[in-house]
C-alpha cells in the first residue's frame, strides 16, 4: 500500500517535470544563459515554500503518517565533496539537460535515447563507488 | 481542464514540486531522486565490486516506486496533456542555438540533434558522457537537484548551498566554455 502511494507521488512528479518544462533540455540551456526567469522561478518558489513547510514541521513538532516525529537528516559537514561533486554534476546537467528525475520521466514520454543517459548515470554512480576512498571529501 | 493542456507557469510548478517534497516527508521518506541510481547499482550486483553498494537495497525500494511513477507520469503528460509542445524559450536563446547547429530549437521539446539522432556516434557519446558526469557528480556531492537544490536548500543546509553553487559553476563552464568546442 505504502509503495502504491510512492508510485502515485511519482506519477504526480513526472507530470510536473514535463508540464513545468523542467525536463526540457532547452529550458536548462536557457537557465545557464540567464535569459529567462522560468527555471529560477520554479526552484525559487519550491525552495521558499519548502523552507516554510520545514519550519512549520519543526516548530509544531509534526508527526508523519506512522505517528513518528519527523526527523530531517542533516547533511554531513564538509566542503570538497559538495563543491567538486556539484561541479561535475553541473557539467553533466548542462550537457544532457536532464537531471536524474527527468531522465526517467523522459523515457515515459517516449524519448528512448535517454536510456543511454541512464546507463551513463549508473556507470558514473558505480565509478564513484569504486573511487570513493581515493577522492577528497 | 483546458488549463491542463497548457504548460504550467513557474509559480504553479514550484508550488507543486514543494508539495511532492512535503508529501514524501509526511510519508516518512525524503525527496531525492539520484539515490535510486545507487540502489539500482546495488540491485544489479555492484556490491561484489565495492563496499559502497553493500547495503540492503530493498530498504530503499520505495524510491524505485517513485521513479517508476515518474516514468508513468511522463507517459501521461506526453500523451494526454500535450506535454511535449515546444517550450516558449527566449528568442535570443533560439537564435544562439541555431548558430550552434540546433535547428530544432523553438520547434521541439528536446533537441532532436541529440535525442533523435542514434546514427550519430557524437550524439551517443554526448548522452553517455553526460550521464556518467551526472551519476558520478550526484553521488560525490551526495545529491542532485531534488536532494540538494530543493530538499537541502529548504532545510537551509549550507552543504546544499555549496553543492548548488557547484551545479551552477559546472553548468556555466559547460555552456560557455566547453560547448563552443563540441558544437
């Protein structure tokens, strides 16, 4: 049952990715040229509202559907991994114009060539696992 | 219902994305798509090659349902909600892309030169290399757009701000310095 809810949230997410045009390579390219507010508006609105929800959750100590307190995991403190990892991610994001969510959405939308991107992303993830201990974190 | 056939404006999209994060938090989960890539690697047996993939991937199976749902959502939006109409991007950007050789700019949802060009070794290499950079970078940074730019920034996490700055440094380098050599 819980998995069904996750599936439904995913369907909703996929529809939004396509309809917001955040899954369009052209929108990502346009974002990196700073010639449109569209993507900044999407991310900015989501972050402002998201920050509001999280503050409310913390203030009122809200519980999740299992009646357990909601704990939001803090990210580990360090700098190198976020900066270097972020730059590498950004290079790929700008090149193929899709981040991990839209990759799956675009397959559903019928762009089967995106499967190559997913295979690449799995290879990249695996490569990171192999090299993890040799990288600065 | 007519509105569902129009592209969603940025404020509606941003609001809906924030709801996705909220729903997952209320379900006791979190919004982060790229960790699925690690889960899939683990499920495919990558644990035999290194410790990073030695974990019980079934504990993160819920997230695979999210991405499978995202795939179905893509199908619904594309086929029943006129989702693949060309985005209304800035005409300057269209002109710029035309000079780079992207004739499909302004007429398609994705550039056909890259995504509908499987006879081109160059296009295939670009898709594969881009994917590798995304997968590697997301795990190195510990998250992607959903985990850092949306979830992490919403929780006012400095590491996520650093990661998002990194996303932008990488994206700007790619488009302004590397694109002229590729296209």
